[in-house]
């Protein structure tokens, strides 16, 4: 019986590798996005701590220098939070792009695998038909010999 050979095995292998690579890139982008979101949450919590209105000291006076430093730091934290939000937005967009690329890679691989299965099934049916033809021929030869 002739062995089945799928002539598009190399492109199928390449599609599998591409799918694996895209999946790894998606995982990396997803991890970066999660890390950026955690950093954003940390910055927001830190801002909440520093944004508390100043407390007067025991004598009822306010240290203006210290309060100005606190306000400057809160403004700096606001700037960092905005920058972090932009990073999170960019990374979330990158994750969605990678998800789309993964869907395309999976679809391409599945198309080739379906084609392989169809051709394999066709090959099996052709081999069965050939075997049946050979068996019929052998049976008819045996029958002819037995009648002679």
C-alpha cells in the first residue's frame, strides 16, 4: 500500500510555527499590559496617600514649604498617572492586534490541516478501491484456474 504524503507539509509546519510565535507574542504583550495596569494602580494608590489635605501641627500652624512639596509631588504623580494610562491604552491596543493576528494564524493553519485530512481520506479511499480491484482480479484469476 502506498504511503500517504501531504505535499503541503512544509507550509503547514511553517503555519504552526507562525501560530506558536504569534501566541508567544500575544502572551508577552498581555503580560506587559498586566504589569502596566498594576503599575498604574500602584501610582493611583500612592497619589491617594499624598493627596490627603495637610494636617496642622500641634501648635495649629501649617508648614508651607512642606505643603508646597506635597502639592508638587501630587502634580508629579498626576503626570505619571496620565503617562501610565497612555501606556496601558497602547499596550491594550497591541494585545487586541496580537489577538487578531493569532486568530488569522489559527485559521490559516486549520485550513491546511483540513485540506490534509481531506486528501488523506481521499488517499485512503483510493487505496481501498485499488485493493478491492486487486482482490477482485486475484479472485477472478483463482476462479479461472479452478474452472479450467
